[in-house]
């Protein structure tokens, strides 16, 4: 059902508030700032660390409304066929409007008690937004991108022709990419504050240990024999092989039922500079690796008969930045499909393993964020 928006604010006033906040600059989180923050806390100065938590809460209180407003405006800019189909985009808009009003009406924290109230609000907000990707998938469920600007329904009937300008802000693929980039950045800011306060204040919320960010970090800590948890969402010296191992295990678990049904088995082999370390956001790189590995394994499953399948090979490089190559023997793609595979809702898969038709497009958004 539709979400209830506070009746104390008229729709007209709400739209004005969204427009005003949406016109402000959209702060982009970066690894350098977070690594400086990691170095600043945990030096034994409790008062200074607590003030850092308060400063983080005030910073978040200032930057959340513009970020939420921009996501609302992006969703509202989708053309009519997308607004009409399924109704989920309106539901997502209502969710963001609800969060926007809550944050905008919240008190700017000036002490730890007020910070706790603010943190509880953003924690609940994060939980409420967990299903947004699923909701976008449902909203797009009856529409499919052909890869050339045309959108068709399940029967193949043409329902929309996209803007031919590749760089247009009103192109559906660009709107979805911008929305997800903003959403990921917003979630990273929220997660950053929750991680920081947990490290400094020793306080967490019920179920926080099951959060994706925490689960990835717990696996990293176990692999690296670390006793201390993270202070920021960035791992300053993360062993890339550890994240590949985590993503490979999750991808194989996801596809195990299909492998069993087809009486197949497959391994993910890791080669190259297996001791290479980089400053990364583990949760984000894990998403990229998981999506690409799942795609590679699924393609290999479809291509080969029962038995032991050719391995998926992951090669870790040691050049500038993060260089990871994933190779499979799943048959590859036609040259004409090279640009299409990164588009939301496009898929060449017609049978066998199910697909959300967002994974590869989202993996590129994550990869380009930092």
C-alpha cells in the first residue's frame, strides 16, 4: 500500500522544499577524507573522539536532505510509461519523501543524547530503504531495454523510445544510473556515521551485526585475524584476494541449487598478485565482484553439459588502482552486445538461471563511484 506522508506539510510546500534542497550541491564521499578520519580517532582522547562523532552527525544532518531530495527529483523525471507501470516508482518516491521530511524536521545534534536519537532515526531509515533495489526491479519488471534506446513490454511490444542523446540527463538509463550513484553515496554516508559511532561509543542497534557492511567486515576480520572492527567504511589496506574469496563463496552459494539440478560442479580459481592490498570500500567492491562472478558462473553453467565445468579464473593485478580480471568459458557475447550488457534491464539470458537484469549495470555504477 501507499506510504503515509505527514499531513502537516502540504504537497505544494513539500515539492518546494524538495526543489530547494535538491538545488544544493551533492557532496561526494571520498576515500581520502575517510582515511584521515580513521587516523584521527582511537588515539586515547575520549572527549575528542566523541566530538568527532558529534561533528559527523551534524555533517550528515546537513547533507542528507539535499541527497534525498535529488533522488526524489530523479525518480520523478522518469517518463510516463515508467511512472505508470506497476506503481513501484511512486512507492519509492513516497519512501524518500518520508525520509526527507523526517531528517529535515530532526534536531541538529549538540550532545551525545541527541546524537543517539538522530542515529536511531537514520538506522531505521536505512532499514526502510533496504528493499529499494527490489522495488526498482519490480517497477521495471514488465519492461525491458533492447539495448538501443527502445523499451518493450513482456510481449515485445514497443512502449517507449528513449532520448537519442547519449549524454542527456533525461535518458532513462542515465536517470537510473544517477539515481543509483546518489543512493549508494547516501547509504555510504549513513553507514560511515554508524560505523564511526559504533567504534567510538561501543553502541550498535539490534540486528546491526547482520547488516551487509558488517557481515563483509566480519569475514575480513576473521580472514585477517583482526580483533578490532572498522572505524570507517574504507579498509586502508584490504587484501583483494579476501574480497574475491568472499564474493566467490556467495556467488557459488547463490547458484548451488542450479548446479545440483544440472549435476554440475565448478571452481573459482584465483591467480596473479594474490597478496595485493588496496584502500577500498569492502562492501562496494564485494558487490561488483559478486555480480560479475555470478554472471560468469551462470554463463558457464548454461554453456556446458553435466559434469565438472571449466573454472572461472580471477586474476589480481598490481597496477595503479584496483585491477581484477574475471575470465570464464561461458561462450562470451556477440560484439554487438558489448555496450548493451551494462544497461539496466538488458539481458541475453532467456532460460536457466534467473536474472534481476540490474546486476552488471549496478556493478559498473559501484566501480565508477570512487
